[in-house]
C-alpha cells in the first residue's frame, strides 16, 4: 500500500512538472514558472495540488446546457434598448390612440354608421 501511494504521488509530481514546463508564461497565475517549479519540487503533493488549483490558467469553457438542445432552443427575444422615458412616451401615445379609436367608434355609433 505505501508503494502505491508513492507511485501515485510520483505520477502526480511528474505530470505537474511536465505541465509547468510546457505551459507558456501567459498561462501561469500568481507566481513565475521557476517559483512554481521550486514549490512543486520542495513540496511534491501540496505543490502539485496548489499548481492544479491556483497556478494553472485554464482556457475559458463555453457553457453547455442540457435544458434546451440546439434544435429546440428557445426563441431569442429582442432586447429593448429604449430609455424608460421613451418607453413611457410610447405607452402614453398608445393609450391616447386607443381613446381616440373608442371616441371615433362612439361617434360613428351615434350617427348610425
């Protein structure tokens, strides 16, 4: 059992060192590459865990949802970019138009049309 733990620790150490060496400087966070190498060599298990959690810059992933498959995607709604004042003015105009239509319909009914 101790040999298995040592082999797993060695495999993680080697994978971490290879990843640090192959990673470009832009893909490393918080410390320079040389410092990460020293940390991983001096503290093999803890340094490896820290590298994989904190030091490595992961590529942004595209979020995939299983709720709507692509062929059944919900329709996209148009985003209203008007200001609140413009929206209120449009609403007031619609209300005036509705009142005018009612007034026209009432007058036509009075005339007998």
